[in-house]
C-alpha cells in the first residue's frame, strides 16, 4: 500500500501504465469502502484513474485485461481493514499528492493524434471547458464541452470556408450494444451497421470566445447529454466523427479521437475555480 502512494502523484510518468491503473483503482475502491477523502480529492482520483486507464490502453494493454486489473484492485481493497495503519498513511500521502491537482485550473489530456484540453477557470463569458480541435478542408471545427458561468453543453463550433450552411449535424461513433469490443482500425470509423448517431438539438451563432483563432463568425451545434455518455464508453484509441449534412445530399465528415474524454469530464466535475 505504501508503494501505491508513490505511484498516485498526478504528475507521475506512466512507466508501468497497468500498474499505475491498479494502484489508483485500489485507492478509489478503498475510498468507496472507508470514506477516506474529501469530495474534491475523490473527484481528482476519479479523473486520474480514468487517465491512467487511457494511458494503459494506449501502451498496448487489452481492455479485458484492465477489467481484471480493476477487479484485483477492488478485491484487495475489500481485504484491507479501514483501520489499517498503512491505509491511513496512504490516505495522507494521497491527500498531499492530489491537493495541488484539485487546485489546477487547466490540464492537457494527450491522445494518439489529438489531445483534449480542459479548463476549470470560471469565466462569465462562454468558454471551452473541454475541447479538441479538428478541421474539414479549410474549415476549423472545435468539439467538446463549452459554457459560461457554471453551465455547459456538448457542442461543435465550425467556421465555414467557401461552403453553404448545412441543414443538420450529428455525432457518429461505435454503438457499444452492437459491437461490444473497441474498433481500432487506425483512426477509421466503425462500419455503418455498427454505428450509433446523435443529432444536434439546435444550431445558433457561435459566441466570439468559442471561435478558432483568427475567425470572426461561426455556427454552434448543440448535442444531447446522452452523446457525452456514449463518448465516455469508447476506448480512448477509437475514432468518432461529427457529420454536417447539406441540402444537396453531401456530407462533411470531421474526424475526432475519443482519447481521455472521460478523464477530462471527471476533471471538470471537480468544479470551477
């Protein structure tokens, strides 16, 4: 357990990603049993555990193997007494390790090609809380969670270059009920028969603070909350896309990477600063 505490610092390089995931999963499970931490540390641990899982998958670990790793961590946590002196030491070390992280406003969650950028700074104007940048042709597209004050929504903001405006937009990704295993085809989308889609609920003029650098106008497409939950279920190495559908029947497909979207949302759940 004392060795575990050394691996729990948020800045630790993932020398052994699966072992790091085990250590963090163990402490999360021990906290669930013994109520070890304040809510802020609890949420920081949740984010860090999701981040460790993503790092392990990108290093080549198999999802089913990581499921077994998490099961071992939970079993170990069940076997430890909540009054164990070593657990108390682990609790104190984790408190110290994550206290600084709970006060961190910005984080980058690296991916294979595209990172997620997270920002917990509390602005009164609209800002990206969690975002990933992409493009279709010469048109920049930003996707993620945005809002102002303490509200936020899942959206895509696009500034079109030399094209008419689309009629509709949707997120397309693997349907985990049809294809349970991750679709890891070098950034390619899962075949049509295995896809789920989430259509945008509305479109509006994007606020200036959400536009890509150098752009003066754009459209903001807002998606349902269920789409965010579906993204969290993807393997970090999987691709998804935002499709824009035009009146002439053409479709502009914008590629994105699932990456550590789940870890980024858990980081945001720590609250605004």
